[in-house]
C-alpha cells in the first residue's frame, strides 16, 4: 500500500515520463494504456519490497485481486467514458483519476468473483469455521440475514470466544427484529473485547482454500456500543410512536 506522499511522487514521475515519450498530450484511449504501462514501470522501480511480497503471496484456490486485467478493452473504455467529460489533456490530476477509477473497477470485479467463490465454498466445506465466517459477511452484505445467521452460528460452534462472531450474530438478529437476542449477543461481544478474551477466527491447515484478500469484519468496543445505541433508539421509537398506536 502506497502512502499519500509516495503516491503523489509516483504520479509526478509517471507524468514526467509520459511527457518525454509523447509529443501529443491529448487524453485518448491509447493514453490510458500508456499510463498503465508507465505506472507498472514506476511501481516496480520504486517499490521492490512490496513487489517481492506480492510475488511471494501464498498460493490460493480463491480469486486474487491481482489477477485483474487493467489492459482489457472493456476496462479502458469504461475509464475513458467516466473521465473524458472533464479531461482533454494528460495531467497529474488525470493520471491520479485513471488509477483511482481503475482501482474502483478492479475492486468491483474482484468482489463479484470473491462473493461467488465464498458462497460456493462454504457449502462445499460446511464444517469450516473460517469459511462460514466469511460467508456470513457476504450474506449479510446481500441482506440474506437468516442464512448469514446460520453461518455465523456454525462458526461460533467452533469458536464461541470470538467477538467478531458474536457481533455479527447480534447484527443479524437486529436485522431480523430480534432486539432482545441482539442485545444479548452485542453485550457478549463487548464483554469479550473489554476483558481481552477475544479469540480471532480460526483457519484450518488447508491455507489454499482461503483468499489472500479476505473481506473480514473487525469489531471494537466503540462499534459495539454504537450498535447498542441503535437498539436503544429503536426501543425509544417503538415506545413513543408505535406502542401508543397498538394500545
């Protein structure tokens, strides 16, 4: 991950190299490809340690965000379509926007492949604690709260001291209207966090099963308290608005 200062420096370097190589500085489809090529050169030159880490990442059966194809015609067309209305010439701002747009599109593509893989794998490995945990996150994001709750309960069977798990359970119950049960789970998660008894999610030895870039849930005392306040607000709303109507 590049720092902001390193990113600015890299963009300036890409821009300088582009100006040296091209007489015409108009923003075109071809210029996007050249920006990517120069960007790869600059990254490899300036970040040898990061490059080594990427080369040595563990083998995985899961999709990898680094399998992305920024040089595809579809990607180039989409970037051009999104940026051509406000850029006519190559500039440091344009180069920054090209990489930002590409990152968004790459993440969108990865998230689709990742979700498909997780939703398939948790059914193939129903006893895998970590896979059920990852599936619960994907299912919660897709508003499949009942199935997300089932998955996180399976994960809890293998590790009932994970604050992450109990917090997710509380959120699933909240979305299903089970406010008292949700509150119980959230207080349990808070107890685990504050007493430093939280146990991280367990992985099996089959490391190739898991993605190198998992989408995880990271709880904290502040986040749990914020969700408890949401429950308090819901209770207040019910008592002040809906309960009188029912009476």
